[in-house]
């Protein structure tokens, strides 16, 4: 978390991240996903991007020494700041394309982007994939999330929501993606059961 106008706080956040990279190395991780801090008050998205890019530039050499690839993802909970394909591409570019992308098929809905069109834009940088599914709600409930346009989403088991997962699988195959797909579930029912059903569904597509 480097979302602060205080440079000392940003420096401390970057140092803490470097410590976490050491822990990741001990676990044998080869890739680490960056989950940046979320802005509050009058902090603008542009400031968050500037601070994040500054921290990434300081972190890439540390990650390189540890044999770790840093990745960023299109986030759903902060789509207005971290959810667009343009954000992903600009962050990769700011790092000299040394930071890669974890493509989250479901979260692009929060940024009002078509997941398949977004995939085509960012794919040259993609090294990992997250699959999740959502249903659209008529009104807010506990566990729901709002997209940039106010649409309310609730996590669903893979294959039971509105995300076109077969299209995503087909496009990944056409693009010769050969990496991992991590199934996710962010709903309110039993997560173990949801993931078990979701994995079984995903295997029918691959």
C-alpha cells in the first residue's frame, strides 16, 4: 500500500512489499500478484498510478534477484482506479514491460469493458488467468459489489452467472495461452462447494 501523499509512508509500504517478496521466495513462488492500496478522500486515481509505478520501479530489481515475476490484475473492487485495460497497459509500460498481467475475466465487467475485447488488448503481457463469475442484482445485499456504472454484482459459481466463460476459454486457446487458470469464488454460499462445482465446470470447457 503506497497510496499516500506522505513519501515516508510510501517508502515504508514499498519496503514492506520487498519483505513480502522474500517470504514469497521462501515458499517457492515464481509469480507475485500486486494488490495496490485503495484511495480514500480526495486522492485521485492518477496519483495512485504515479505512486504505484514509483514503487514498482523500485521493486522490479528486488523481484528479479529473487527470480520472481511481478504481475498486476484488473481489480473489481477498485475498478475506477485499477480495473481497466488501459490501466494495466500503462502500468506495464511504466515498468519497461517488466511487470506482467494477471487477466481476470470477470472483473472487466466492473470497468464496463467486454472481457474478450480486453483480453485481446492485454494478452501480450498476460502470464496468469483468474476465472470468476457474477450475477447481476436488482438491489444491494450483503456481499454485493458495485461496478463503475452502479450495476450490482454478486459472486456466483463458475458457469452459473453472466460471464461468458466459454468464450474466454476459446479465445485463450486461439491465442495459444499455455499457463494456469485459477478459479475464484467471491459469493456468499459455501466456498468449498462452489469451487468444487466450478472446477468441474471449467474442466468441461478445456
